[in-house]
C-alpha cells in the first residue's frame, strides 16, 4: 500500500535535487545538494546517482561535483524535437572524432545561448570540454558567434556592450572566449548560417587553454566551419533564425 507514495516521494525528491540547478547553478557537491533540499546526504547521494545514470546530471571526476547533464538540457529546450537531432548529430560526432574535442551546438533563446546537443569524442574526453547549459550571448563564444552574424537590430536588442568585438568576430569568422567559471578554459565557436546567411545557432568546442592552443585553433576552425555549413544547409525552419 505504501508503494505509490514511496514512488511519488522519490520523484518529488529528484525534482527537488534538479531544482537546485535553477538560475544557472553549477558544480554542486552532494553535501550542497543535501543542504539545499533538506535531504540526508545518503538520500541525496542515491538520488544523484540515479539522475547521473539517466543523463540528467553528470559528475566532474576531478572535483566530485555535479552539473546539469545532456539529457536534461535536451528536455529543457522545447524546440529540440524540431531541431532534428538525427540529422545534425552525425556531423557533430564526426567532427568530435576528428578534432578530439567535444563538439556542441547552441541556439539563441532570449539573452542566452542554450546548448542543445554535445557530441563527445571517442577518446581524450574531459569535463572541461562541456559548455554550460545556458551562457550569456554577450560573453560566451557561441553567443558572440550568433550575435556577430545577426542583423544590427538584433545586436542592439541584445545590449551588446562592445560592438567592436563582434566586428572582430565577423572578420575572422569565429569567436573565442574564456569560460566565466574557469578562466583556464577557452571556448571557440563558429556560426551556423542558413542559405540566406542568417545565424541559426553556433557550433563550439572548448578545452583547457594549454590544450586548445592558437595552432590547434587555426587547425580546427576550418573543419568547424565545414560542419557548420552542412548543418546550416539543412536547417530549413528547424532552427529559428536570429534576426
């Protein structure tokens, strides 16, 4: 007789744990999650492990902290189903294998760049390669890649503080920015443009700066552009254009 209530309680507790990541909170320990939810540490740990297995959370093996996982990111973007992941995912996985870095796709939603898909490489993966679920358009590499190729009115509407930075992105064809959470992590992104040259999103990679050197950036940006072009050519109406 207690099973339905027990199951409901487990779901409610899992929801409470996931709610701790609202507002962009990242890298929370089990102890922090327990404190925020009022759960016992052992209970929070069991719930977190279940969420990790389901891809809703993921663990940073270096810090033993947890962050939003790829499955939850997909669920959090209602339009992801229209983005036709089956069409663009092979391109991202192919790129990830070639550059040995996680390849991520982001789209603009309000004033943030939302990561809708990340393809991990078959080797040399580390959590530093995963972008945040939601990043400011104005300061993230994917956000700036989208803004730089949008219309002037769209750039003004996003309150971009330094237009010259976006002009630099337009000239060289890609954006680069250090992570706000870890200044040792560099992100690089190129725009995903449709047939009319409108940005539909951005394709990005990131890694520790000592690995993502200037030489490597120069080597992989042309590959990223090629993949972005293929994704953009098939975007159609799947990705809302950033006007």
